[in-house]
């Protein structure tokens, strides 16, 4: 049985279909760790990927029209935005719509 809820992600694992909420989707693939220097290269200018970190997780925001060229209002991709969220007009739930690509190394 397939669910038609567009907020859920379908993952085919060798014939077993997993239906996962987007918030947990990235946690299935969190074996990868990236340094702040590696994250900084995913700023939309040095490489095509546009990534940012929040609370230790790295999100791929490349598909968002709001992050074109690696800039979202006064925020720049390729860095940890944890401390900057307090001044944003949205909550941390905004990150639920993006895929987690890994963890930020301390």
C-alpha cells in the first residue's frame, strides 16, 4: 500500500518500501561528517551544492529558490546558521523540508 501524502518520502530498500517523515529521512544517511571547511565550499559559488548547517546537521538547500547563488536575505550558505535563526521570521521547522546530507564535525 502506498500513501499519497506528499510530505512523506518513499525509500525503496531492496524491495522493502519505507515511508519516512522528511524530518527523519536525513537521519538514515548521517554516516557522513563534514568539517566547517568542507561545508564552506558548498556555498553556491565554489561548488554547485548549497548547504548550510543547523544544530549539528548539514542540510542541502540547493533546490530552494530562496537560496539562489548561496544567499538567503542576509544569510550566506556554507556556514552554521544555528546562532542566526533567532532573528529569522520562521522557526527551525523550516529545515524539515530539506534533506540532511551529514553531520557537522566539531
